[in-house]
């Protein structure tokens, strides 16, 4: 290929396509602060069609950055804006969705120069759902630029953009939702609070992507609430739990969710090969706020950013204090009777084992434990009841069923099931120490509930401040012990910490001792 950078200007084929008056634009190069488009506009006011053709010239736009001619379309575009060339309004819409930062930044200013004559053209483009959402966003931004540059049409444009938020197609797709959000951003920039009722209605009807702009940001911009002080850190809401942005795989919408617990499986992260499941584990059902799809989600870009920020705070001592303990992701390794394993992988393993051994009650209990951990209480209950049919003397069955009843607030049923635990435990095949633990915890729980003590509806028991020290402690159930005999994912416990079985002993003196013995 000949080296075009060594050609003389006259050798460039582009010079043959344009009048000599425009030849200087081909050699002008990258714009600087000294570039005066006003002077060029005076020279080229009779060449508007040629300037439009130069803006859209595919050959020039595809040139390498070192070639001065690649900047000619941008120069021509700026000159059209200075000229206020109304005939350019429609052709220039072809540039709205270009992936070109220079052109994209210049377009609103150019359309502002063209003025009110461009309004119908931009409105038609904005309303065309077949166009790219970012191009439509640029059309909205250009309308806002016209509103700022031409006060007589400002009110009409604000009214139009506010009404556009309620268009019939506003709820059709994630792309329409994003376009709505971009328009809200332009209304915020215009600062006309008359648009606030329409904006608020769009949020109330769930037709906005709140990950891009929150209603609180709109209200602060319109002076309806104090603006946040960005000089103070951390800017974290005073809310318990981990907030993540998720994208629904069914409807494509992105929404923010607050979870009591979020785990990161270190075993999955350490795998060299691509993992089948995400290392991020949310131990509860996730219901899409838009379409209602259950557990059909993936982390959005903002969700990944939140996790990176959390990890940075986890490893940097100076940042750790900026986030409350209950707002942090918990990093751990999950284990089952088969060793370290992702909870979703454990579900598949249990399903396979149950298919091979359908009469083993402990498999159903372990399967139920994993389901319970993942927040699928209804499915877990069915597995526990199946285990109870196969082995009525298994105390894990009745204890876990009582647990589920207490979690949903059915305390009468919980008492009945813990009483069932007391009846069945002496007949079980568990070691004597484990039977004693089940009996003690069941009695404590029955006594606490009969005295009126209750607990939060969560699979992770959090003792109330008014509760006796040993009431409703973390209780033993198949798979919850660090030995991981029955398969529920657990956090490894240090020897000096209380044993999670609820015995009141240190782990090293309780189940940790059996774990060391290989039991």
C-alpha cells in the first residue's frame, strides 16, 4: 500500500471530490484552541452541500488519526453549526449514533447553531425505536442544547421531553428504559422543575433505570432536597446488608437489591478453568423487580464495581472502616460431605445421589439443607418431609422443619415440631453427644417460644437483645456442623470460637474434636 502520509496534498483522491475552497480542511489537522470556524464559515457559506457531504464521507472518517484529512469531517461539521445550516439538520442525524467522541461532543452544539428548525427532525429521531438508544440519547441532548441556546423555544422543548417520558412504548424494552433515563438527565440539566411530576411518575411506574439516575438525584438537582456532600466519605446509605445491582436475564432490566447476606466462594475463584457458577452466592430468592422472574439474574456492570470496591475495602485496612460489618461480602469456602463445593454444584450432586439411592433419608436432609441455605424454603421443606417418611427417628428432619416454621413465624407449629424432635432423638442412631445437643437446643427453643421470645424470619438466627443467652442459639442440623457430615455449605470455624451446634462449648472442645479425629 502506498504511504498516504508522504503524498502531496494534490495526490490525495479526496481533493478530487471537493471544490478547491474546501481543500484547506483536508490539511487542517487536529483542531486546537486557535482554530477559528467563524472565518471558515465566512469563506464556505456557499458550500453547505459540500460540507454536509464531507461530514458523511466514509473514506475520510475511516482514515488513520495521523492523517490530517481524518479531521476534515469534524471541521466541516463545526462550520455547519456556525452557519446555522438548516438543510443539514436531517442529513446530520446519520452521525447521532456514531462511535466517535469528537463528533458526538460537537453535535449538540452544532444543532444548537442550526436552531429551532432542527427540532422536528430531532424529535422524529428520538421517537424512532428502531434507532440505537445512544443515538436517541444524543438527539435528546441536542434538543436540550437548542433549548438553552434559544430561550423562546425552551419551554416547548421541556414540555415535549416531559411528555415523551410517558410515551406508550416507554415500557417495551430495556433500551426504551435507558432512553427514558437519558431524557431525564437532559431535563435535569435544563433545571426546569415543571418536568418533575412526569419524572416522578416514571419512577413510580418503574419505567426508569435507577442505576443510571436515582429519583433522589433528580430532586436534589431541582432543589427539592439538599444535595449530597461529596467531600465526605463514605457515601454509603445507613442500611443493613449488601446492596448489589443485578440484571434480569429474562427482561434485561437492571435494578438494585439489598441482601442480608452475600457470600463469595473462594474455591470457585481459585479454579484455573472457567467456573460453571458465579462465585457470588446470594442465599435467598431473587425476584426481578420488573418482571417477577425468580433467580434469573446476573451481576450488572455496577454490580461488579460494587464487588471490586468491597474487595478493596476488605484487603486495605485504611478503607475497611468505611463500610459497616453487615454491609460487607463474606469471603469463605463452602464445604459439603464431598469436600469444598459450590452450593449450586452441591444441588446437582445431591440430585444425582438421590437418583441412585432414593431410600437414603440423610441425602434428602442434606439436599434440603443446601436448598434452605439458598433461600428455597418451600423446596427444602418438601425434602425434609420426604426424609421424615424414610426415617422418622432422624432428629435432623424435625429440627429443620421446626426451624422453617419458626422462620416463617408459625411458632405453634415450631413448638410442635421441636417436641417431635424430643420424641424422636432418643431413638436415633446419632452418637450420644449429638443426641444430647439436639435435646438441649430443642428444649431451649420450646421454652423461649413459650415465654414469647421470637426471632427474625431468617435462616441465620440473630438472637434478640432481650433473649436469654441460651435461647434459640444456632442449632444443630444435618450439614450445619463444621464436620459437614450431611452437606450444607458452612464457614470454617476457628477452634476458639463457639461451636455452631449451639452446645455453648468452644469448637475445639466440641465438633472440632471429632473433625480432627476424622469422624
